[in-house]
C-alpha cells in the first residue's frame, strides 16, 4: 500500500482511467451521504480505474474504500469540503 507522508502537499486534479483532462474527483460517504472533493498526494497524477482508494469522510471521519473507477468527476467542486486521500492499493 502506498501511503501519504504528513508533510506532502496535495493536488485537487488528477487523471483517472482514460480521462484525458485533469479533473477534480468527488466521493460520497456511505455513512453520512455527504459529498466531498478529493485531495491527492502531490506525486499522484494518474490512477488506473481498478485501484482501490482509501478515504476518510471529512464530516463524520468514517473510513472507507472506493474503486477509482467509481469516483465521480466533479467540475464545480470549489464549494465542496475537501477530504484527503489516505492511501491506495
């Protein structure tokens, strides 16, 4: 598992799968149903669709995992609360 370091800066936009445009990605917490945008470690620029992404809801702090292909591109996410990606397989 690749983990973030505590001092790493984050980026909001990456490529997932065959996406040709840097995009902001969002996830919905399965516990509280809140939508939040994802912040990725600075060294992540592209992620295959099959990778499992470990997340933690910024609202209820519930940890969960999503397959990268199930994340949603979200164009107008500036108003969304940010949640850091905690790791991926």
